[in-house]
C-alpha cells in the first residue's frame, strides 16, 4: 500500500478508538470519580504506552536518556498542560454529555493542535500544502461550531421537557478551556519528534515504532497531572475505600478498556503521522479528531442522547457533513 494511503488508513483507525474511549466515562459508578480516573489514567498514560513501546523498542529508556534533556522536559510539560484539559474533559462530559463536549473540545484541540506545530516548522507559509491545510482547519472549526450549537439546542430541549435548569453554559465554558489545553497533547508530540528521530537515526528503529518513544515522554507529564489530581482528591475526600466497593467490576473493566482505547488512538495516530513526514502532526491531528467527533456522535445517537430532538439532530448532521468535507481537504493536502 502507498505510504500516503496507509497513513490515512492508520489515522482513520485511530479515530475509531478516539471517538469510542469516552463511552467508558458513563460507567464510573459505583466507583468514585477519583478512583476510576486514577485507574484509567495509569492504564492509558503509563502501562499501555510503556508496554507497547518496550515491545517495539527494547532500548527505549536508553534512547530517552540519550535525548537532550530540554527536549524531554519541554515535551513532558506540554503533556502536563494537556493533563489539565483532560481532567476538564471528564468534568464537561458529566455536565453536558458526549456530543457537546466532544464537539467543542475536538474542534479547539484539532485547530490549535494543528496550527501551532505548523508555524513551528521552518518555511511553513511557503509550503504548497499550506492553503489547503488552512482551509481544512477553518472548515473543521465551522463544522465543530455547528455540532456544538446542535448540542446546546438539544440540551435546552431536554431541560425544558424535564422542567430543569440547563447547566449547559457551565459545561460549555469548561469544554472551551479543555479544548484549548487539549491542543498541547499534539504540540507535545510534535516537540518530542527529536526523540523519535534519535531512535530512527542512531538506534535504527523504524520511524513508525519510533513515534511511540515520543508518546512515552509526553504522557509522563500527562500522568503526573492526571494521576496527581486523582490522588489529591482521594486524600481530600478520604475515598480510598472506593477501590473495594462491591459490584464495581464493570466500572473497573471500563476504566481499563477506555484507557487501552485512549492510547490505541494515540499510538496508531502516531504511526500514521510518522508516515506523513514533517507535516504529519499538522495534517493527521485534525483528521483524527474530526473523524473521532463523527464516531462519538454515532455512539451518542445510539445511547439516546438525541432522542426527541429532531431539529437539533438535523443541524448536527449538517455539521458532520462540513466536518467530512474538511477532512477530505486535509487528506488531499497530504498529497
């Protein structure tokens, strides 16, 4: 298979995992949030990335130790910033549901996570792909805005039916902040590229597998934030006993599964981005999140989030159509 086609295929596969992992957040009970989140974060950011990377790169830690410390710390710091956004993502899902949160977070994370690495590349403005990338990202933002509006309208309808006050405004504000911070996950991956290049050039590691070493660095910072925050809440709320709650097997299963799916998205995306060359994080990232948004809304529809909301659902479909057009343009820019 041609490298460009394989790269796009890998990003599409990654988008399935990215659009699906959030389902696990609906099954936290009877565990406390902090107990569920600590398990999820450890699986997603430490266990799976390190196991996968060590299987592909036996001398993983030697490579990381050989990299410039400034590169490692900078990438880990970006991961730490993303970690704040990741926690806010979980809070927003709880308040507004999958559709609105995914719409806002994916849009902001996709656009900022694409544009920031683009301008960090020398001569990016003169690259022939630049106009297509810019058009694709702008259209993606429009599509996300439409889907977010559809979600807000749906939320208001449900609140009116149940004579409840909608909490969508607070959820939207949290999702916006989450989306801005979530962009730093891809920025960290792009800035950790010297680690992956070191693995390829000096340790003869395949470029696709070498991308895993970059994630290990970035996600260390991410786990320090996520795991640390969960631990603080466990201590503050004195909720360590939650780990032994009866009939919590299903909650543990979803914590582990969602963690595996979460990093599967990043790991497979990283391999696809590696095949795209220097523009991989610029083009692959918005495609990943745009498709993930579509997939997440399919799951949301199946779970009944759009029941009795025909008008907003039609608006959602229009927004998803715009996203598909944007993704096609971004895919073309890679050629």
